[in-house]
């Protein structure tokens, strides 16, 4: 007996980040529900968290209900989820190879598998770029994935308790945390950690002043995506919070004891975080002949198609030229959202024999949240030009970006219910996760 599913157009999406999950959900509702295509989402993790929130995961302040279970999302939205990490590609056979899934003990849970595709979408995101600096990979923590953020959170609280609980507080040296990189991730993480130390003090663990936060940046200005005026305002806000800002300092080596900069200074740090740049994963380079750039991103045309007519790429792993500008579309959540919407239309058209939709990036500005302290950014539009905003208005706009992502994967009603339930949860549960 012939399986009718074999006749369906097979769409495989690798990577369940903001772009990948939004695309799988949209295609599942528009094609999968009608039986017009078979949509499969592959990811190495079982849950999704919006990447701009990973600094909150690392600090232990993110509500666990913000996680999305891929299996449940697929069940509700007519796509299949398969757990695993992609390890290879055969463009001739149109096959994706997924490596075995192992537990913490190295025992094989799921064997390696092969997935056939008619349309393949690569949406695997990015990883930290260490620039081959000595000691970074061995001694720094990263915030590229949810598992890395949880690892940071665990080490943070273990270090905090080891340093302070049950000790003579008058003779204990401060717990030191150094963050390399003064982009949005580094700045937001530092503010979130400052807030966490105050909460820990409320819980009776230690005075917040005994945690030393340092940001190290090679450039002379933090937050390069923002106008100088806003960057300077954020600079002053961090100084007011007691964050030590070492600007114009290029890191040349990281050791267990600390971080050495080009001018010979060694900055001692108990916890070291690397947030100084991104690249696509190394295994994308030379992936069965697909064209990549110097940071391993898949080169795509104006329709997000790679050098292979059946393979598309979007999000941080794609190098897409920004029309009217020098360089490529920046790796931002708003770009991922727009690319998912464009590719959804293109794939539907492709199944009908129509043409692909051209992707045009619309820059609506940049926002950076300093937790409960403030939010700053600039909004861009055709009518008002570029407008700098801060405080409550900026905070509302920042929150709306996440809500836009939630609406894309949950719809308006579920997003409203999640927002309401989270508001009640915060009044009952601890402000930080301590386990």
C-alpha cells in the first residue's frame, strides 16, 4: 500500500529559532493543515526561547512559562518536530543528515537519521565569534543557546553561594563578573545581573555592592547600533549602576584567573562571558558546496535562496545584502521575523508554480533594555524619520517586539492569555530562579 504522505511536498526547516519556528507554524497552518505539504522542523533542543531573552535566562529572572515546547507547538499547528542536530547534507539526493542524540552519560537515545526534502530552509542562527583569541573557548561562558544560558545561570548562583553563604562577609572579596562585548547582549546582561544581585541581597545572601561587574569593549563606544547620544546616555546609566566600563580595550588572552587586554592590563574575573561578535557555525562552511562568506553565513540572493534552487536560508546564518546600504542585513530579531514572513509567501507560491517573493528589510530601529532601570533606543519610520526614545515608552515598544513574535507562533488570543497568566505568576513565584 502506498503512503500518501510520500506524494506530499516535503519542507524541512533546520533550526527552531525566531525565524524557523515562525515559518514552521505559518506553513503548518496554511499548508500542513490542508494536507498540501509535509512540514518538518529539526532542532537540537526540545524547547524554544526567544533569543533576545537569553540574558534573562542567564540571570535567572525569566519565567519558565516563556519556553515553547516544539512538540506541542507542532501538534497544534500541523507540523512535525524532530529532535537532533544536523551534521551533513546531500544536495543531489536532497537529504539532510542528523547526528545521534546522546544523554549526559554519552548513551545513544536516538540514532542518526536521514530526512528527505523538496524544499530546505536553513535557519540555525549564530554562535559567538571568538576570533581565535587564546583561552576564550576554554574559560568563557557564552549565551548562544538556551542550554548555555542555563549553564551560566547555574554557575552564577553556585559561585555566589560558594563565595558568601556562611562566610565572614567582612573578609570576603567581591564576586567578579567580566563581560567581553558592549553590544546589546553585553549591556543588557550587565544590567540584569545588577538587578539580580539586589534581589539576592533581599533574600539575605549578600550585599549587592560585593559583586563587581565589568564590561570590556574594543571600540570606544558601546552599543554601535544606537546613535552616539543614546549610547552615551546608556554609558552613564551603567556607570551609575556601578558597572566598570573598560572601553577601547582589545582582549588578547583569557585565562582561568582573568582577561588580559592589549595594553597589558589583567582584569581578574571569577566568571567570564564572551559576547563580542557572532558568526554562523563552522560546519556550514563547505556544506556540500553551498556558498558561504568569511563568517560562515550562507550567501543568499534577494529572495533568500542560496546557490541551490531548492535551499533557502534566513536569520543569523544567512548573508543577505541590505538593499540601498553597504553590507548585509543585520542579525536582529526584526529581520528574522520579516524573513520568515517573506519565505512563507515564497514557498506557498513555489508549490503553486509561482514566483519567489523578494525580501526587503525594513529597519524599525534598535532598542536596548536595562531591566527595571530603563530602556533606550531609536525608532525609524517614513513619516517621522529617526526618533530617539527612552523610559516607559521605549520599554513598551521593546515589549511589543516580543509580543509580535508570540502572536506569530501562538495567535492573538493565546498571547493575551499567556501575558495575563504571567502577570499573576510573577506575584506568587520568586523573582529569580535559584536552582
